[in-house]
C-alpha cells in the first residue's frame, strides 16, 4: 500500500532550498505549503520550485 505524505516547510531561508530538494526526491511526498515570516521569500521559493501562483499573507 502506497502512502502519500503532505508536508509544509516552515522557513524559506538559505537551507530551505536543500530541504525542499530533498523532500521532493522522496516518492509519495508532496509539499503543500511554505511558510516564512516575510511573504516575499515564500513567494520566491514557491515560484522557483513549482511556478506556484503568488503566496498570500494570512492574519
């Protein structure tokens, strides 16, 4: 039985590029959310890896 795992990445600083790349190499893993204290950094990471639509701020 194949299990899919949805994860969120908290923090989009320097090391996140390696963390995201590592997670994406694992079968059955899907990154469903990125969080960073600055919206611009989360948007940059999302655009770089997945060409996702712009991230939004949440209050």
